[in-house]
């Protein structure tokens, strides 16, 4: 494809670690609509190493990157406390922006970024990849088509890595002010998908608790705790059970379902819901690639893109409502 949109990726480890090399770079390599044209790190040495490792020009100053006239999109996969600086620099430069979830470390940061994005009139994307996953999208399609009938109940349980043990380099994630804790990240992904699929919550009652207390130990090995996610959806006409051995925005989801009194059987996901090329691997790159394809369409054709920064703000507000309900011990209306 000629005249591809050019993207600058902020957060690219030369050794291939992190969400950028694991998900974003393979996704961009496999799609035609967007070209990975530049990288940005935090230090001159890491920028030089990234340029050498990936054969792409690299910067160590976000302001220098956003000043490049040929760059159309800035995508950030840096730590959450650094989202604000990168996103605001890109927005003020008039760039389209993709930011991984959560958008801001706090609700106030998110409100400011969403407001500036709206004022600038650029296309924004928030990395709530579950909304682009083929299997999860198929559940929404079936619900919208009436396959489930009237929604009776949704039960979702999960166990995620990092909840029971963390290395010292991730200590910052325990600080509420950094916005990188499980409640914000995993909770946000989960609530965002539920609201997208089944509609916004009209009211909620929540109990938030720290189930794993803090303990520091110096050891040479850590216990293994497997990830897992299961959602059971029951309607007046049908049932769907979705499971994955990780988190649904990252790992493949298996669907089984039935209508009436029929036994549960596999629900094959329609091919049209996976619209990235086969060159994009399954796993972390797939849903990131799906988001990039849709984002490119929105930029080229002037279409609405979702989830965007306004959608991110709604999820941050929903999380705030969950915490408020828990703190005050009462039912609250989100928002």
C-alpha cells in the first residue's frame, strides 16, 4: 500500500521486552495501513540501541519526535505515570494518538487529556483491546441479534499474573497514585468490555479489598500462579461460556453456547471478525493490530473510532464509582 500512515512508537526496548516489542511491533509489521517509522525512548543510549536493533530512526526526546512533520500517529506503551507527558506533547503537536490503557494515572489527568483531544479534533485510540477481539465481538453480535434473549445474569471470574508476586522493579505498581495497579488495569479492561457488550451500568454496588497483603522477601524462585478468565452469560433464550488461559484481550478465547435445552457446543467465530492479515500473529499482536486497522480507516475516511479517549474517560469514571461505592458502602450511579 502506498502513502501509508507513519507512526512513532514511544517505548521500545532494544532487547525485545515490554508491550511495544511483544504486541505493537509485530502488529504493525503485519498490517499494510500503518508504517512503524520512528521510535522514542527515554535516554540517548537506549535510543541508539533501539535504532540499531530495529533499523528505525529513534529519538530520546518526545518533543523532538512529535515535531517530525512526516509522523501522523504517536503510540505510547510507556509506564502509566508517563502517559500524560507523552500524550499531551502529541496532542499539542496535532498528532493522532494511540495510548495503552489506562489513559491517565488519575481521573483528573484523563479528563484533561480527553478534553484536549476533543479540542484538537484528532483521532484517538485507547488500548482496551478486548473491544477488538473476534471472540468477544462475536458475543456482542449474538447479544445484539437477540440470540441470548433477555439478559438474565453475567458471571465473570479471573486470576491474573502479578497479583500474588511481583519483582522489585515493579514496586511502583503498588502506589495508588501511579495508576498501575490491578484494580485500574485489569478492572478497567473488564468493566470496559462488559459495558461495551451488554450496555452501560445504571447503578452498582461494589466491595474493593486487598486480598494479597504486602510482604517483602529475598528469594531465588517465585511460585507459579496460572492466569485464567471465565465469563458465563445467561439469557432467556441462550447461554454462552467464554474461557481463556490468560486475559481475553491478550490470549485466545474459547466459546461454547446453546439455546433452549440443547447441550453446550463450540461456537465458531466468524472469519470476518478477524480482519487483520494472517501475517499478524495470534496472541498479543492480534487485537492491537485490529485496533490499528480500524484507527487507520478512521483517519483516512473521517470515521468515528472507538474506543477513544472519551470512552477511556467513561471507564475511569466507572472505576471511580466502584471505589466510591466500596468506600461509602452504598449503591451508586456511575458517572
